């Protein structure tokens, strides 16, 4: 999944999604059409803030967007930072 999501780069072979080869240039665009379910994954041990930061980085949000989003969500759902 990390290869498909563009988190890791393949050292050989290729991966295709939606008929297109996943490369550093196509990864962000293709990733916007994919979803990841993290039930039963090692990420379940992360805090709410750590999960939000992880997924924000996965979707290539810049630090300002991530911080603003975490701030808004922490206010909305009353979790401490």
C-alpha cells in the first residue's frame, strides 16, 4: 500500500493505477482518487493529532494547512493538542 500510495518508491518494476504508471510526477494526482482504510494498521496507536498530521502529509498538504486544519478540528471536537 505504501508503494501504491506513493509513500515509498519502487526499486524495480512498476505500479499502475487507473491505467497510469505511478511515478513521483503522477503520484499526487492519482492519490487524490484513492482512499486508504487504516483499521488494524500500526497507525491506530497514533494520537488524534499525530493521525491528522500523518494523513495531511500523505495528501501533500503544506505545514500551514495541516496546522490550521488540526486547530479547527481540535476546536470543533474538543481534543487537546
